[in-house]
C-alpha cells in the first residue's frame, strides 16, 4: 500500500504552506478575533492572492473549469490553511471551501456561465439553504415548498443558518435552495433550485451572533421565502432528485470538514508543545513531566488517525466509489478529536489559555459548531451503523 502523495498533491501542499507563510503569517498577530471585523480591503487582497496561488476549484473537474486535482487534494489544502488564524475561520477562503454543486459541472452553458464560473474565479459566492427551524440533519423533514405554476416555481418557507447575507465577506449572489416539489414522498420528493439573491419575496430575519465569531458562521440568520418566483429552468438537475444531490455534496463537505479539523488540531498541538517546552514549574519544564508527555503523545496519535480517515475518504471519492461511510467516519471522528485536542491544549497552556487573546477558547467553539454542521455526529454514527448492519466492511 502506497501512502505517498502524488506530485500534484505535494505541490498543492507546498503552495498552501507558502501562502500561509508569505501572505498570512506577517499579519496573523493583528488579525481580529472575529473574521467579520477584518479590514475589507485586506480580505479582498487575500482572496485575490488565494486565486493567484491556484487554489480555487481544486477538486472541480477540468472540463468544468476547475483544476481537477480531486477531493483528497482539497483536504490537503484546507488542512494546511488551518495553520494560520487568518484563514482558520475560512471566511477569507469561504467560496473555495463551498464549491459549486457538482450537478452544475454538467449543466447547460448558460447555467455554468451564471452560477459556476463566477464562483471558480472568486468573483461571487453562494449559500446552501437546507436546514429549517424544524429540520436539520433530517433533510426529509423539510417543509419549504416549491410549486410548479406554468413556466416557473413558487417558493414558500423558511431556511435557517444562513451566514450574514448583508456583510460583504458572506454576501451571496445566489442561493442553492432545497425544497419539496412532491409532497408526501419524503426524501424522494425534494428538488434543488438556483435562486438569485436578492429576489422579490425573500426577507432576511434577525442577524444573530453564534459562539464562534471567528468563522463565516459567526453571524447567521433565517431566510424567509414568500411566494418567490423561480424560472422553471433554474431547477438544478432533475425534479425530485434533490436528496441524492445533497448526499453527494455532503459527503465531499464532510470529508473536507474532517481535514480542516485535523489542521486545527495540529495548530493546537503546536501551541501546546511550545508552551510545554518553555513553561517551567517546580524547577523543570512541563515537557519533562510524564503526564504532559502522555497527553502530547495521545494528541499527535489522534491527529494522525484523523488524517488517515480523511485521506481515505477523499481518495474513495476521487475513485468514484461510494464514500458515505468513510466521509461519516472522517467527519464524526475528526470533529470530536479536534475538540478534545483543543481542550487538552488549553489544559497544558494553563490559565493564559483561557484568555480570548490566546484564541484557544474561541477556536474551541469553532470546532464545537462542526459537531453539528453538515449533519450531526449522531447522524454520522447512524449512517455508519446502518451500513455495518447491512453488510458494509
């Protein structure tokens, strides 16, 4: 079994490290706790540099305008980006994390011109609208309705957890909305729509602050759809195929989330290791205490396990294989692992690790949010268990 990375994957990793070293490290000390408070001109420059480094569309096929390096390469990229506070919250590189929907790759040219290429070029971004007040991980429970009326659909409902649509860092040009087109059919009656934003009939609820201000989910809101008219041609793919489409996209996102957690845990380990070497108590560095050594050893071992899980899931996706179980394993293990590593890092760092300026507490909550994003840990375990009981493995 060959665990070595391909020349292209190694190149992406090296350029990601150079991007962090040359573009992020010089400004890291002054980066605000909340990405939303960053200088807009600086964020714009970083996004331009990100594009210049060739990081956009890493996992998107070349015939759709991307680089075609695959999901594993994207995992490598986002693991490395977590080594800097500047890109840690992903607000700077959000549109690169949230790739356009894979169905767009084979869509008509007019649709790609409007909804695919601007994302790949870093000129625009979009929001995914799946969750609702009473429907989260259970996608089949959504009630937002899209009713066909002549040459258009009429959309009604409420979507939750949309990043602040008014802030320039997270303002979308369109929404990818999942809605019921065939009531009574459960997950088999869901379709996907491309909805321009703003559009008549869409209102934005109260902007609320989450416990993770350093991420693009630091400010969220509900989006209300009241008789929003959508051209029938703006349905993505086939009617009633939305659940299948969302599963494909979620598998990719879950895997990359896992990789980001690996990178985040690596950052915490680096901080804890440095502190253990420099902090002297009772006449000796913390690093000489066996219990501290064991904590560090467990942390680095768990990080390596998470890395292997994400790499395997990314590899299977790139091979065109069913990676639902591997993606669920990568996501559920890595988010818990990262939270645990951060908790132990704060313990090793000591009291100063509880100060906001250390960034450890706020970053801990960033990983806590990941326990819920793209499907809860409990849903991931359910996916794994169901597959195991029906013959997986």
